[in-house]
C-alpha cells in the first residue's frame, strides 16, 4: 500500500507546569515532582519515537507551544511543534489527525506516559497502517489506549464520520477502549489491536514505574509543599 515513511508519528504532551500536569499523581507527589516526571515522560517518548526511525515525528503541545521545555525538546530531537486544539482530548486528537492526514498517508498518536512503549511496538503499528488497515489501537491495561492510528482513507470524504470516532467518549475512565470499539463497530470500520501496555495515570502506577528501574525521577511525596491541582481532566 505505502511505507512507514509516508506517515507521521504524533506525540501528545502537556506542558510540564507544576500543578497543571499529572494531577492525579498528586496524592503521592507534589506539583514540582509531577512536572519533573512529565519532563522525563516527554523526553523518553520522543527518544523512543525518533530512534525508531520509522517516519517524521511531531510534538503536539498543550496548551500551546510556548513552554521553554517544548522548544528545547524540538531542538534536541529534531521534531516539529504543533498546538493541540479542541475542547477535550477527543477533539484534540481528531484535529491533529485531520491536519496530519491532509498531507500524510497515516497518522499515529501516542501519549507520553507509557514507559513500556518501544520501537518494536511503534513499528508494528506502522506496519498495520501501511498495509491498509484503517485504524490501529494500542490498548492500555487500565481500559484506555496508549496509541491510536488512522489511515487517510477513512478521513477523506467522511470527515464527520471520523469525528464521530472521538465524540462523546468518557475520556480518563476505564471505559474508553470499550466505547471506542463500539464506535468503530457502529461506523463499520476495520481495525487491529496491539498487545495491551501499562501507563502511568494514577498513584498506584508509580510503584510499578519504580520497580521497572527505568530511571524515572520519583522523589518522596512532600504534602506540605504540594500544589493544588487545576482542573485538567483526561490529560494527554
């Protein structure tokens, strides 16, 4: 059909601002520690994506590209910065894919909080899309997904249908994957799924992250200096 090089890999990330990122981890970590961990997540995801050498990589930033860390990351990894736009995660993912598929054969979105994601996993996702399968999903063990990819074919001429894939999903809940599967059935689209991976969304996930000995910065919790989390549901 086409090759890996005809696609683009989209890394979704929120700026590492204390109190505004990884807020669900703040039951154990303070805001500064969560921001430091987010920096590590972003760097690891970009290293994995660029070292895989499958296709061009873009860093899709929220709330915008203005944070200095995004600029540093763009220079370090040679990636292009893009701004996430939309009222929720689904709208932001659809908008990013719509922009990408205007000039690429496929777009593959990955979050930055899945330490288990590796080059082989990304290569398999690209291989599936390059074979002409319209959608690929990388399930998360907690009921969401760590990766979603889409070929150009479903989007061209069916923009409203493509938007429906991401509409009215309960983002940030264990039902995301099941709701997405049901929507794909409703739309009549073929898809393939990869093996489930674990990600880091909740305080209990920090124990697993520490046990994997990946070098993640996980300092002790410091409740006295913990910043109050802002409303940041379904963070990328």
